[in-house]
């Protein structure tokens, strides 16, 4: 019984760590994709992505939040939710850019 609980806890932590790892990788790739588009290397107009990324960045750097960042942990939850929403909105665009760039995400 104890081993099953330990296995469950390890799997759960991999899920949490995997979520945040994917969030960071997707965020970096979104910035790189937008840069390629701005430089004219990626000849496709991701208007929806650019608007979502711009609004998401404004929200993340703005001192006005739904939950103030001075509240430990709780203040970061809304920022994580905004970043996740932007990345989910851009998931198809990211897949297209990764194929163009020769990258793959398993």
C-alpha cells in the first residue's frame, strides 16, 4: 500500500513538473515564433497570436492583477492562468511554426 502511494505521488509530481516545463518551452517558442514573423522569416500572419501574446504580456507585467502578486503563491496563480490561456490559444500556430522550424514536441 505504501509503495502505491509513493508511486502515485511521483507520477503526480511528474505531471506538475511536466506542466510547468511545457509552459516554459511553449512560452519561449512563442516568443521565437513571433520574432521570426517580425523579421519576415516566417511568412504567415499570426494576428490572433500577436494580439493574444501582446495582451498576455501587458497583463503579466502590469501591476494591476486579479490577485495581487504580493500575496504569496495565490498572486501568481492568475499569471499562470493567463500564460496558459495564451499558449493554449496559440497551440495550433506553435505546431505549424515547429514543423516549419524542424522542431517537434512529443
